[in-house]
């Protein structure tokens, strides 16, 4: 398994985690951040199905979700499921850094969430 290539930014003052980067903390306006990586499994916060995919995807639709890691990092990724049946908000997902599509014959890597409940 490849490691997850995401850096999130934790406010040094109040601890709020930002991903992607914000200039100032959304909670306390501080400009000092510590870089952290997502850790552990994640909890599915929301998901949606996207049809009409751009060129390079060979599936008919994608399920995209936002999940929150154990250390508070929230990130968007592809949900590794055949349909939304069986998905539920708050369920545990395992994050993987995996090929999400192909471009010019090469794999493009991104975040994938695999339901583990
Ligand atoms: Zn803050």
C-alpha cells in the first residue's frame, strides 16, 4: 500500500485541522500551522454519486465521499463501492492511496475509501 499523499494543516493555537490549506485559521484567525498527515481509518461524513465523468474514467459513475480521519483531517476521495446501497453516513472506511483513473495510459493516483463495516 502506498502512503497517503496528503498534508493537512493543524492550527498551532486552537488545534483546528484544515485541508486544503487556508491562509488563516477558520476558527481563530491564527496564521501558524503544523503540517500533519491523515492517520488511521476514517469515518464517512457525506457522499454523492457523479455521472457524466470526464474522459479517462472507464466506469459509468463514481461515488465521491468526504471522510474524517481519526486525527481530525477531512479529505475527499473516491468511495470504493459498486453502489450507494450499503453506504451510510458515519460508517468506517479504510483510506487507500490507489489508482483512480488513467490518463495517457498512466495511472493517476488519488484517495480511495474502502467501506469496512
Ligand atoms: Zn486556530
